[in-house]
């Protein structure tokens, strides 16, 4: 497995794949972040594993996240649960020292482990032990007891493979369409994504609800907000950004941005300027 670790303020967010972190450079001063690639056996389902560790924090540090259209399984001493797609922003408070080990499933990749529409998990948290019984509870105990992050990731991979997931062409199609919505900033409407997929809008909506857990409109808008946060951080003016990302006007972008990030774009731009000086 490979790991990517970044504490360099000059690293671009898109390169380190930390899109969605609010004030990411400040975060990299408070904790260490590593990303572990999945083995080939599990890569059809898992995008990556992520590990956040922190030690001797003099005071609590709150990291806010603008969520992605993915399911995550997280194990820490505070909680061990599976999180469906979170529509709003959320935050995690770090105190003292600790570690969070997360499994970020590919869009559509959790459906074989759920056996039903991923939308049933949207906005919800499910305890690993409750979903997978004794085997899930044992996994949590083993991961918490394993000090080496790479070995802990191996435990999670073995557990997931033991569940016997089967490849699903529809899950892979959903993942490819979500990737298209993320990577191509010119995609700003559902009908545009539907045309590229060869599906009708209704068919695309059903696919996303079943496999991603949320509709394509939310997915597109969320990725455009990720782009907005990154480019506001880089100093792009809001009127230009709103036009490029398909918003009807600057006020609409400001409303969406404030709801997701927790502050208006102007305040976020000032925060980013302070962090980089």
C-alpha cells in the first residue's frame, strides 16, 4: 500500500485530494493526514483509506468538512460507524492525542456491502457492530488495538473481502459518472450529465439514489462548491467564479457556499489570506 502525507502549505489541495477541508492549511498544522491506496482485490469498492493522527494538542481543534457523495466507515475511540452521504457540512473535534482510521468507499462501492439502496443510509450513521454483528464488533476491537495504521488497514480489507462483495456494473457506472461530475467543471446541470451518460434524467436519478445515495443535482452542486472553496482560497473573485460554475448569480453561490462551509465566501477568502501569510 502507498501512503500520501502532506504537511506542506504550498501543496495544492487538488493534488493532495483534501478537497472539502475547511481551512485546510491550518488543519495540516494541527494533525497528520495519510491516505492509503486499497489493494487490487478491494479497489473496485474502496476509493482509499485515510488516517488522521494528532498528538498533544494544547487545546481542542475543530476540523470542518464539506462532505463528498461517498459512504465512509470510520473507527476511532470516540465512535465506530458507517456514515451515509452527509448533505450538510460537519465537523470533528480533536483533543489531546488520537487517531481516526477511515474507509472511503467509491461512489456506488458500498452497495454490495449493504444489499439495498444506498439512499437508506443518506444522512444517517450506523454502528459497525450493529450492521455486521459480532464480526463487526471484533473488527473494531482489532483496529483500535493495532498501533500500526498500515496493519489496521489490512484488517479492514480482510473484513470487507470476507463479506464476499460481488462486482456490479451499475456501481461502476455510477462511480464513473460521479467522477465525471467532479472532474469536469463545465458539468453544471443534471441534463448535461444525463446526456453524457446516455440515460434519461429520471434513469440517472434512480441510479444515483440507488448506488450513490443521493441525486445527481446534489452531487454536481457539491463538487462545484468544492471547486468554489478552493478557488476562493486561491483568490478568484466571486462574480467570475459564480459564472464559471453555472450559478445564476453571485447571491445564489454565496447562499450555497455559506450553508456548506459555515461562513460566506468573503470571510473564507480573508481566512485563507491570513493562513498563507
